[in-house]
C-alpha cells in the first residue's frame, strides 16, 4: 500500500531493476505488468527509451554485437549492446512474453541416466515453452492459452559461443595478470583445461564428468546467457535465461553442481559497463546459495 505517488514511482523503478532474471507472460500476469507500467504494450515499449541521439552517445540505436556472426536484423531504441550470437523475437513487437535466452548446448547427450543432476532439464524447459498449450495438454485445466508461450525455438535469444566468451577477459579471465574479473583466473584456466583435482570435482558434484568438453562448454554458455539476459533487461525492462543461477560457486572454486557463478559475472558486467550502481540478487531456491554473497567482498 503506497500513499505517496512519488514513492510508487520509485518503487516501480526499483522493481524494474530487480526483475532482470524473471520471465512473465503478458496473458498470465496482466495485473502485475500494469502495476509496473506495462499497460499491455509490447515489451520493448514498456520502458521509456532515450531518443537515438542520446543512446550512449552513438549516432544509431541499432543492435550492436560483439561478433560478426550475429543476425543482420536490428531492433530500434536499444540503449546497451547485446552480446548475442543470434537475435530472438523482436521485443518491440512481442505481445506475449519477455525476451528469453537459450542455447542448444545447455543440455547435451550422453549424460548418465541415473545421475543426481538432471542435465536434460534445460532442453526440457525450452521444449515445454514452445509446446505447452491446451492442444498438447488437454487434461491440464490450468492452461488457458491455445498456443505455447514461445512460438518457435528461433524466438529465443542465443548467447555468445564459448570461443567468443573467452575473449572477454572481464567476464572469465584465464591469465594470472588479469585483475578485472571476479572469478579466480587460475581456477578458470584449470577448469577449462580439465585439470581440476579429484577433490575439487567431488565438491562440485560432477566428479569424473567435470572434465567432459560438453560440460565445460555448457558451463561457459550459461554464464554468457545470464549476461545477455541482463543486457536485454537493461534495454527492455525484463528478461530471463533458461539456465544459470549457479549460486554455490565461489570466487576460487565450485560446489553443489555449480562451477562458475553466472550471477556474480553478470553483476560485475552490469556494474562496470552499464552505469548500474547496485545489484540485488533474489535467491528463490529452497536454500540460500551461500557462495554468491562471497562475491560482495570481491
């Protein structure tokens, strides 16, 4: 209950910065979006974007990418560059859902069937987003839409590929001389080279699977995915990554099925590249990801 209108405006601004990793369907949550100032407009129009002449002192507000392999499509009124290997559905024309980030290698084949970590959950989540509706789930009374939330896989934004991520030393540094990254460079290099000790792999939980190239790649990709989701949220108000949330990984190692803390890396990128002063991480797991807090000192 807010009695002062100015307090309400400030709360909306704070909520927009807090909800950078949450996806909401316009049809499923219209009341909340109205309270956030959405008024059922396309996601790209809900935030008050600066005019092109004021976009980061650039002459153009078109999409700007870190690599040449990205799509030629453009989205206007973009304030911050997006580190993506492929564009998703244009948020300015999207009437259904917030920008979503997904990479096909978040899950991979050949994972032990009885492993306690369900590696296929990322692919299953993406599949559910593009298939779940009344037609495919006729017995589910809670479904009210005739079409899936996401129309096709190409509507997902795809993060940078692994080789491109590793060129960004402020994200993941592998040189001992690098002082601008938040995760210990020696640990990152040893993990990428599959040189972690047996005890380190045991604490992480993946044990002998930790050295698999597929696991190393998907770990880096989900970090890039969370960075991209934050960049999308900075431009369009809200976004989500289908993977990530590796809250047990600390500055010099991993634990609890998490290796590289994507939350810490994304926060660091936002704090250093976007002018954001403070980051709030809301952990909704059944237990606190204790090691995320350790990055506050870093």
